[in-house]
C-alpha cells in the first residue's frame, strides 16, 4: 500500500511539473518579449529623429 501511495505522489508531482514548467517558460518569454519590444521602440524613435 505504501508503494502505491509513493507512485501516486510521484505521478502527481510529475503531472504538476508538466503543467507548471511550460507556464513558467511562457511567462519568461512574454516578459522578454515585452522588454525587447520597448527597447526596439526606443531604437526606432532614435532612427526617426536622426533621419
């Protein structure tokens, strides 16, 4: 019975990790995209002023 409980806990942790890790990756990509988007806009503004 203890082995079954251990397997169930391991399965729960694995399934939780399969859901949480991609969400963390997507959140990181979203933040990175927002940060680089702002710097791209600043670069475009500088280009337009120089032209």
